[in-house]
C-alpha cells in the first residue's frame, strides 16, 4: 500500500497553519495586556517629566527600568510562541506518521 505524499504534505501544512492561527490571537492579546499593564506607570512618568516633577536623568533611568520590564514580559510571549510552534510541528508530524502507518 502507498500514500499520497502531496496530500499528506498539504494536510501537514494545514495543521501547522491552523495551530499557529489558533494561538496567534492569544499572543496578540498577551502583548496588549503587557502594554496595558505598564500604561499607568508610563503615563505617570511622562506626566511627571512634563510637570518638571522629576529630572530628565531620573526619567531616563525609570524608562530604562520600564523597558526591561516590558522586554522580560515579551520574552515570556516569545516562549509561548515557541511552544505554539513546537505543538504545531508535532501535530503535523503526527499527521505524517499516521498517514505512513495507515499505508502499511
């Protein structure tokens, strides 16, 4: 017995695309949530500088701290993305293995 490699590859590609699309909204939502969680802090920093309540050096130091906080949270999103891609590839490989075993 044989299997149609073109059909299997198309199914694998569809599986990957489907898995990534299912998770992409979650990742976008996470990024928006990260930025929203820092919104008040950033607004307060900007307002304080505009009202001359903090010096420029303090502002820059606090912005660097905020940058590190956002970067750390975005690295978490990157890890989530990597896990999503791994699951998608695993699902696609499962499609291939099942197709080959079915052909046996």
